[in-house]
């Protein structure tokens, strides 16, 4: 108390000619002669420093100079701003700081009449955070800011919260209303002091929970991908036996690849797991490639069916009977029989049944019979050629039917796989985003 009284008298005594800031500053300079010594009566007593911050705001550090005060009525003010070099300032750092401090310089600090010192300065923090980008762009991140001293241990410097976590949360939300792509969800703090750890450094930890605003990524990444996969799905309606379908799918794959290369800058490049959106893009690209391979297979079957051998019976039964019913295709093909065009009449029947123009004159019987024989041979040759042609056409028709059934089956499988994949990914995104 005696030292406190001496400090008060030095400031409030006759050395101050009039109650103004200049006279107060003169008296303070006579007392605070050394900034290297921590402002305490006994070096065994710790200095308590209060820290508070606002996200995208100001870092506040406040501490108390023991046994230092003045009478505001006599000195004319309750606080005075002093150059930072005049006072002892605690070395409060942020452990997660990852870049050079480019925040603007604040050369002055406030000294209050009760001995409290307030250091309010803006800090631009580029901090490290263990990001979990598995559910990007619907991810929720939990980052931390750790405030501690670089030199003074807990026995000399103890940190505490300058404001409650709820108050910090409200002020930070007001500062973040129109800034950035992140939505502030919650802020919690921990300033528990372990009585046994006085040989360690005391610290205050703020835990910041942020949720990404996904609108930009949904519009620029997900929606175009869904449009392209939908176009690829409807390309199955094009006739597969033409080159238009395959060339269309190849153009679609090329366009999607260029789209992914352009949008690659929007994707995160760090993280402990592969983002789910990368899996989504890989599935879309794989589906497009599979649909192109399916088109190549079906086109080959339909265009080269005449060169294939006869369809095995087991393939005919499985594909044309069971799978055709499964995909709702009716492949009962009515082939024109050669016997409907050319009745089974032998040469002898033709000989026995002369045409209506044949006369009964004996001298012309041999001539008419020879003509009928030649006509019968020509008809039999034509019949054999037609039967062979129809047999080849029947084999080709069977392969065409099989190609159509397989094309329809793969189309349904394509739709099923798209639905299952997209629903699974959407459920995971919705579950994580609603946490």
C-alpha cells in the first residue's frame, strides 16, 4: 500500500500543474521509466491478461498494471493513449498463425485511470486448420485459434477470456453477415488453468465451427454435371445402328472432360480424404464411358449380324424369351415362308398338269413337256436361293433382336445405377450438412 500511495502521489501531486492530458503524460513518463520489467509489485505474482476477438474483427488484449492509478477528476481524463514503445506489452501469439503478419500497424494503446491497459489492434490471421473436405461443398469445419505467450510461462502470465463465447459469437456473426463463403455456426472457448502445469505456458483456445455456403459450387459444378449425364441418358433414344449415337457420346465425353479441367480450380486441393464430389464426377465420367462402350457393342451386333453364325439355342432362350420379357420387348417376328410364294410342286406334278394354253395335239406334247421341265428347274433354283437368303436373314434378325434386348437391358441398368449412386451421395451430403 505504501508503494501504491507513492505512485498516486507522483501522478496526482504537485508535479501536475493543471488537469490536462499533457500534464498527465508528463507524470506517467516519470513513473513508467522501464518497459522491460513486467508491471507487478512482486515478480512472483502472475499478470492476468484477458483476450478476446471477433472473427473478421479486432483482437483485444487487456492487462493490469499493479498499484497504478490516477484521479480522473484531477487529471482531466479517464484514459490516455500512449505509444506502444512506452509500456510493457505481453507477447500474445496465435499458434495457428501460418503467414507473415500483414495487419496494419497500431502504434498506440490505451491506459486507463485504474491501471488497466487495453491493446486493440487489427490482426489478419492466415491460420492452419485440419479440414475434413469429404463432404465438400456441404462440409462443416471445426477450426481453433490458440492464444498463448511465447516467453512467459503460466507462473508469470495467465490468460483468461475477455468476453464470453456467446458474446463473441454474436459479434462475429454481425461481422460475417456479408463476407465470404463461410457461415458461422458456433464459437466455444476453453481457458481452464491447470494448477499443476505452472511450468507450462497458459493458453486460451477458441473453437470455431464454420459451414460452407454451397450455392456457388452447386450451380457451377453439380448442376452442369447433372445436365450432361441427363443428356447422355436420353442419347439412348438415338438409333444405335447409326454412327450418330456413338459420335454424339464421344463428343459428350470430350465436353465433360474439358468442363472438369476448367472447374478444377474450384475443387479443394488439401484434405485427409478424397472429397465425395470427386467420386461424383468420377461416377459421371465412368457412366458416360460405359454408355459409349455399350453403344459400340450394340452397333457392332446390329451392323455385322449377317456375318455371325446361327444363334445358339441357350442364348436364344435366355435373351429372347426371358430377358425380352424383363425389359418389356415383344420379339415375335413373322417371317414370310418361301412355301407361301412357291408351293411344293414337283416336276412330275408339273408334267401331269399342263398349263391352260397347252393343246392336246400329240405333235406338241414333247415340246411343251421340255419347256415345263426347264421351268421347274428354274423355279427350284430360285426357291433354293430364296430359302438360303431367308435363312441368312433369319440368323441376322435373331442377332438384331438380341442386340435390341441387350441395348434395352443396359439402358435400364444405366438408369438404375444413376439413381442408386445419386441418392447415396445426396443422402451423405444432406446428413453431413444438417449436423
